């Protein structure tokens, strides 16, 4: 119970105007957000690793989901995004820090379509994803 209370007492971190406890827990850092591109950064941490010490695929997918949705929110500030569909492809193991970049390709009515990827320090594409979001009012 003390661990839970300590977690709860941590200051809320802002992720491009939204507090997302999971991203805070994973250690995600925001870098930049423009209408053209959103960039986030995940420093390597043992708690995010799989049995081979690579960044776990579920961690990569969660951060891609957030970063892609942030690209859609950059097109429509003040709105939230609900993921309708996301597909991802793992190309190389993520063996260290990972930078994520995402763009919103289409936002019409209440539907947004975004794509992006995760890159290592050598700028190699490790994982890529595309997602469709439903725009929801308020974040």
C-alpha cells in the first residue's frame, strides 16, 4: 500500500497538455509538438525491458499510440483522441534509448489517421505504426 501511495503522491507530469499516468510511469519525455510532427523520447530503463533486455514490444506500442494521438491532437488542440485501430511492425530490437516521431496525415470530421515510428541513436527505424483515432471532445 505504501508503494501505491508514493506513486500517487508524485507530481503530475504534463504530456503536451494532458496528464497520462502510464506515460509518466514508463518514463516518457516530451520533446516537441507542432502541426507537422510530434517527437517523444524514451530513455532505456530496466523496468521497460523484456527477458533479452530490449525495450518490451508492449511498451513501444503504448508509446506509439500516445505519440500518434498527440500528432492528431496537435491538429485539433483541446480535443482528446480515442484509438479505433492501430497496427505496428517491429523491424529491429530496441536495445537502448528510443526517439518517437509521428505525423497526422488526415483529420476530417471526427476521424484522424496518423503514422510514425521509433528510432535508435543511429536513426534506424526500429518499429513503425499507423493508427486511426476518433476525436473526442475535451482531453
